[in-house]
C-alpha cells in the first residue's frame, strides 16, 4: 500500500505519483496526517491553493496574500513562487498536493518557466521539511530525474475488485456473485482504477445481480477511450492464417498454458516509433523505449517481435 512516510522521513521535497485517479492521492495525503496537525493543501489550475484541513487554513490564506485563491495562485508559476515563502508561514512540515502540474511541465508553451519555478522550490522544501506531491499520468516521463522522485500508485488487485463487487451487491440488495462469477468480475475490472471500477460495477447491476457481459462492454469502452488504444474485436482464428506455423505453435502454447496472459497488446509498426533511438537528439524515442523495456521487465511481460522481409509492407508499384 502506498504511503508518503518514507519520503517524508527522507526529506524528499518533490514527489511525483503516477496514478489513474488523482483523488486517491488527495485522500492519501489527508490520511498521512494521523492527527499530527500537518497542514495539507491542494492546488489545481482552477481553484488555486486551497486548504484540505483546519491546520492549513492560515497557511493557504498567507500563500494567497488573503486574496481569492482562484485569482492569486491558479497560475502554476505564481503558485510555485508563492510556495517559496512557505517556510516563513509554517514550520509544521506541510504536504502540498498539485493536481495537473506534471502536464504543465510538459506543455511546450509553459514548461520552461514552470520547470524553473519548480526547481527553485526544491531547496526551500528541503529546509522546512515540506513535500510537494504531484499527481502524474501513468507512464509520465520525469524531466528532472535527479530532483523529482517518482513512484507508481498501483491499480487495485483482482481481489479488491471482487470485494467491491460483493459490497455493491449487498448495498443494492441483489444476488451476490458466485465464486466463479467473482473471478470473472475480477478479470473484467483488472486494470481499472478504484473509481472507474466502482462506476462500472454500479452501472452493471441488475435485479438478478451483476451483468458480467455489460461489465466487459464497459471495460472495452473505457480502454477504447484511452488515446492510442482500442480493443480489437475481430473473429479470426489461427486456422484462418496461412503459414506462420512456428508462430502459431508458440502462441497456442502460451495462450493455453498454465500462465495464460490476461491481455495481448499489439503494437503496430513499432520500428517506426522507436527505430530512431540512436539518432534521436531530443531523447523522446530513448525515453519511450526505456519506459517500455522497464515496464516489461518489472511486470515480467513476454514480448515477441515479428519481422517481415524488407519492403513487405510497402505497396507495389506497377
């Protein structure tokens, strides 16, 4: 379970948490206070710096110069500049959660002043024991690997989804799923955040219980709404493919083995996306390749590259 304690003990000033649901990080920050009186504040580009608990009210008021937060600190650079004086306002090791700041750090038009303002904040937060917790999308590439610590907020496990399904059925007073149905529900929801899982379950409840087919449909819809992803719903079988005997033999053994994959991800023309890693001076291709390889290693994912003859994908010229 994710906790901020080791990062606070180590006086980490800047922490980015990759998460599918920023609201979970806000709740995490509040739970970390444990009644110790640490001020907890939250920022986003609409509301500015606002307090999340009573101990943060005077701190937020000082940082906003007693102005409306949406006017005083909604601008990300102004917010970071305001936080530079936090050691003058409190010595009680505040926690500041910034929602959406990592996207601004990557924005071509605003990233230079935002990155500079963030870097200026590092030593200030070290001195006063404060921590800036930035929510980041999954797969976010850290522009300051020496200054920003990055951690991943893991998605709920299959068992968490199964427990949530049981709870929702009890709340709705409908038939609870059997053990086998619960396992299928866990498979259908695996990969979703806690909030997305709860929404999918609530919308799939019928008088007879949870409609698993509807649940799968909502899962496919959510995947397809992710930029760059879609669920392939073709009906082809291995028998429909001519040749490729060794490839079909390999995949049949994998798909029917004891450790069946939960999903198969097909990346089309990967050589065009990552083929320029050696000549790319911007570092983008190297970062994407490094993230992909690290993820596959950490998740023990199996990868297969299909290589065709040169020019096989080019249209013929008559």
